[in-house]
């Protein structure tokens, strides 16, 4: 009988608010940010913190800037090697 080998899950390096981090491949940007303990992706016009709510792209609460493109719904975009993700807190701008 051949011994089983356990493969480590594949990871990718992304840049979340200008810091390089390794996250599991295949997860969404929202999941990656939450794994990094980022809970405020943006702020409402009244200044309230906003983050993922529905997890399926309906509510638009998880908007961030991805690779320079603002207003991307983080719950719909899978992470990719070298991806640049900027939340409102890091950019000072409203995504």
C-alpha cells in the first residue's frame, strides 16, 4: 500500500491595503479580507462602517478597489496572484 501524502492547499499572494499576504487560492476577495480581520471595507455616506452582508453581490456593501478598478464587489471576485486590493480606510477614497 502506498502511503498517502497530504498536499498543502494552494495559496496566492495578494496585496491587501499595500501589504503582501498569502491567502488560499480560490477564495473570494471578501473572504480573504475577512480572514485578515478587515471588517470595514468602506463607509456609508453617514460614516458607518460597511462590509460583506449578503455574500452574493446583491447588497453592494463589500465594494473595494481591485487592481485600480473602484466599486468592485469583493464577494464576487476570486483572488488572483498579485492582485492589489484597497479598502476605503487605506485609500481615503470612497470605493
